[in-house]
């Protein structure tokens, strides 16, 4: 109980700062919480259940390992809880996205209980963040004529983890918020002097822009509950400076949507815009979270009758507003027409923000899911000795001084990226 009591003390201290309980990443703490849950008469049991279900970091944290094993106990009937049925345990495993949860799901899928195996297989078919060792287990079971392993591999080969996802909505309503005039630095979104708090997402989120800006964003969300707030760099570029995942994480925390109801303070799908677009590296990071970055082009250089740029007394070009994105303006992104609208009025073509590849990132909730998904589809098809169907948009051609990458080079680049992500990143690291 000592670690749990320390955690409760920390919770009280965080309340003074206006913070919620810190998400749990330690197996030692979660093990004490599981012990409290198993004690049906314990006074702390109700809170312990909430911490276990809603406040434990998934992925590759040691807490995720403890959580996955306890969920396995529940599924196997070794622990019986009124609040967590085997079906709910499978649902919780499905939201853990890689790491120990995959190991547990494979244990169940390749086990002797066919009912549990089929349920585990249904969850595994939705997962893409598997280690090579996980694939090797499936491959070995397939060679030994395991029907469940074959079923899972066939699903992977057909990329059902992607094709069965909901389509991107045709219309996405947004309400604008001007974060500042001129270029918006990543240091405004995630100050370097606050680097120490990045692992505590809620705490780090309090450093984005200013407390006043945060309150204004919350007010917009209250006024427009069915819209997403788009953070804008007016007359500038969004996300200049050093690349920071924490900067995009903060934008998503304040303006995006929760990735999972069982994972606190991890949001996806932020929408950002800039008069001069989005800094390329920052835009790539936006893609990681399944967000949208729009080159608004809402201010242009004013020209005279002869077509010459008009300049002010300082020699700077005079800008002319093409359309307004003043804070509080409600706009619509049409993902089919790839246009930005104000009511029925078309404002600008945003095809570059909604390429086939970017639409896949949005649908999958981030680019990493697509990178890993392509890899797992290719490997599964190879194991089954079949041709993988074309599901994903073809890779964009990358050029350098006019030299395009060959198909083999593009494949190797993509495969290398996937292997590096698997080794050094793994999906759950986005949770810490």
C-alpha cells in the first residue's frame, strides 16, 4: 500500500495545480492497484478500478505489462470481476496498441480455448503494431496448421485493419483561432525551457502559448461543440523552428480529439493552418497524429495596375486579405471536393492537405499506423505465398535534384522506416 498511498498524496498535490491524477506507467504501482481491485471489501477498490481502466498508460510501459496480464486472468476466468467482463477485457486490450497486449492476445489466439481464440483473433485483426517476434509466432503456428493463425494472416494480407475502419467524414467543421501574427514557432507551442514536463502531458500542455489563449480555445469549443478548433499562424508559417513532437502533442491536447477513452491526455487529429502554410517538418509531425495542415493563402501581395508589387514606406510588400480567418470564423473542410468553404462560398483548394496518402493517415489516426500496416500486409502475404491486393495509395515519388527514387528504393526506404520505428519508437512511446 505504500506506493499507492504515495500516489494518492501526489494526486492531492496535483489538484492544487489544477491537474488530474498523473497517468500510471509503473508496474509496481499498478500491481498494488490490482491487489486492491481483487480485495472486494477494500475501501480504495472503486478508485483503484478507475485508475486501472482509465488512467494506465498502454504500449510498452511496465504498467501496460501488468495490465495486460491481469486482463488475461479475467478472460481465462482466473479472476472474476463484476466491473470487467471478459468481453470488456478484450476491448481494453484492443486499445493498448502494441507491446504486452499483443503478446497476451497471441497467447489467447493460439491457445486451446477456441471461443477465446476467436475473440482474441478478432482483436488482433485490428492491430498493426506487432514486433517481428509476434509475426514469427503467427508464422510458426500457421506452418503447424493452426486455423486461427491462418485466419489472422489472411486478414492482415487483405489489410482489413485499414479497410474496415470508418471512412473520413466528407465534411469537417472547424472554428478558427489566431495563435499569433507572423510565423508561429514550435517554441511557442512547446517551450524548450519546459522540456522537463513533456512526459507529463497534461502538465506540459499548460505551457502552450499562454493561459489566456488556452481559455479562449476552451471558450470556442464550448460555443462550437461540434467543430474542431484550427490553430492559425496569420500572415505567417505554422511550426517553424526545431521540430517537436511535443508541440504537435500540445496542439492536439487542446484542439484535437481523444485517441482512446481509456488513455488520458493523448489526443489526435489536430487541425492547423498558416497564411504561408505549415513548416515541412512540423507538417510531417502533424501527419503522425492523423491531423490536417492547411496552406491558407488568405493574404496575398498587393499589386498595382502594371502588376508590380506595392510596397510600404519600409519597402515591405503590402498584403491584401483574400478572405478572413479571424478568430471564431466557422469554416468547412470538404474532404471529397478538397476545398475549404465559408458556408456555401468556396475559399480555396486544399488538395495538397488532403492527398491520398494524407487521407490514409487521417483515416488510420496517424502515419505510423500506415507504415506498420503496409509492412504487416506485405509480410503476411509472403507467409501465405499470395499476392497482396492493392489497398493503399501508391507511395509519393521522392526526388532530389530531379532524380526520382526507384520502386525498389522507395520500398527499402519505407521498410527501413518501419524497422527503425519498431526498434526505437514502438507505438506506445507516443503515450509518454
